[in-house]
C-alpha cells in the first residue's frame, strides 16, 4: 500500500494570508480543556465540557485501582461495661489499629488496575473526538461564510453589469431598435439578481449567528479573509497505511474498550483462584481474658487467611462467560471501527481529488461563459443578436461563477473531512 505523505497536522487550517483567518479563531484551542471553570460563560472551545468530568472520573478510578495494592488501616476503639448477677460492673476497653493486605498472587488487582488505565485512556480519546469535531465544525462554518461572501460579491458585480444592460436596452427601445418585451425581460432578470443579493445577505447573517453560537458568543460580525486567499494541499497520496488510522479517536476508543474487556475476563478468571489476605492488629487493652488489668497492656496479633471458592451458585462461571462474550463483542466492534475508519478516509481522499478536478473544469467553463456573454452583448449592441441570447449568456455566466464558488467550498469541505477522518485535533 502506498504511504500517505501527510500527517493530520499537515492537513491543517493555516489557509489565510490575511490578518483575519481561520487559524486566528482556532489558536485558542491550544488551551482546550486545560483551564479551570470560570463563574461567567466562556466560549465553547475554551470551556471544560463533559469530557473533563469524564477524565476526572477515570483518574479517580485509576487512583483507586493503584491504591488497592497497599494495605488498609483502620482505628476501631471499643469499650464494654458488664455486670454478672447484679455484681459490680466491670469496664473494659480496646484501642486497636487493624491492618489488612491482600496478596495479589493471581492477578485480580493487577487486572483491575490495567482495566482502569484503559478506561482513563478511553476518556482522553473521547476528549480528542470532541475537540476534532469542534474544530471541523468551526472550519465548515468559516468556509461557508467565505463562500457566501464570494457569491455576494459576484451577485453585486452582476447587478451592476445588468443595470447597464437594462439601461442600454431601454435606450435601444427608445431608438426603435428594441421592443418593450426585451426591456421587461432584462428588468426582470435584474430584479431577480437584486432579490438573490438580499437572500445571500440574510444567509450570511444566519451563518454568522451560527458561528457565534458555536463559540458561545453574542451575535456579531466576524472579520474574515477571502475565498481566493485560501491555500489547500496540492499533493495528497491515495494510499493510507493502517498505522495512520490509529490517530483516530474512535479507533483508539474501540481498542481501549477491547483492553477493558480483556482485563475484565482476566479478573473473572482470577475469581476461581484463592484469595490470600494478611491481617493484623495492635493496640492497648485492659482485658487480658482472665481478668481486668489496669493500666492496659499492648496487644498484637497477625492472621493469614486463604479463601478458596468452592461453590458460589454458579456466579463465578456466569461472570466468566459474560466477560468472554463482552470481550468478543469488543473485538468485533474494534474490527468494525477499523473498517469504518478506512472507508471514511478513502471517501475523503476521493472527494478531495474529485473536487480538485472539478474546480479546474469549472474554471474553463467560467472563462467560456464570460467570453460568450461579452460577445453576445456586443452583437446585441450591433443589432445582430437578440435580447434572449444576451439574457441567456449572462445567466449562464452568473450560474457558472456561482457554481465555481460552490466547487471551491466543496474542495475546502473535503479538506476538513480528510482532517477529521485522519483523527486531527491532537494537542502538540
């Protein structure tokens, strides 16, 4: 398989040479999920979403699993007052410190620790998935704004050009060289362009509001670059090695799930083996067993115990079978995640290559439509062409320009899809 010659960092969004770029919006992602919660609302890409709490929960579980290897200590003071047959009451007390330590000979605690490690790593993978999704979402909205800006500029230029055409047609009609129908057709086309300009302005406003919502900001106008200034990757290889798929958080999360299931199976298997525990206590007591001793004396004891499961009503067997079934399910899910990842990367690569070819073809169409529009207009002024030919040529030119902008946007979206498919968004 051919090697893919770009890492997810290479498929980046440093695509604007002007002051206001997508990169300036994404720069603050460097501090993503590292800041403490503030009492006031903060932008979504800087706040600590649910993933931060998930990571803290996994860290706590991992710490608990690590500390399980250490002995446990407890202070359990006890006092007794007793009287026999109405006699004098006797008072006894015990002030011991108890300790208990499980010897992990058969790996029960060790497998629990490894399972907690896998859970913690999975929570970090989920954090990256959210991060990547946010970056891709912001990029798509930003490029949508650039597309609408360019379409608005084209429509406004077309409006000015058609305004002159309408004036020329009306002058020809006054000179008896054109009829009312031709003028009305030209005016209708002109007003149609004006209407489309208003629609585009409204769409821009709505997309800017969407970006503000995504960034948890109040609606405002965002300064931005131009569509023509964007620089996209030029050479992207077709082949993708399997190790590149390991960058995807969903693939890694599926792998962590398989790890958890594997260690859970080992834990269930370890339940069939003996559990060895060392326990002891040391403290002061005035109860010697044969009488009351004052002041109290030091009492110490050490006990070793071994518990071998004999009959647990089939619970250990059922847990082992369930763990094996869950491990097999996790294995199948991991394999499916790999297949899905390969398919998505392949689709993203193919989409980028096809849109790149489409942009080149569309450029030739725009140039041809522009020449046809200019020639037809000149012939109309000379009286050798009809207004319908002029109108058709100008509409074709406008349609080709709008389609060209859409093709450029599709190409940028393909880059965003490739970035997301390769598991971008990793912190440096």
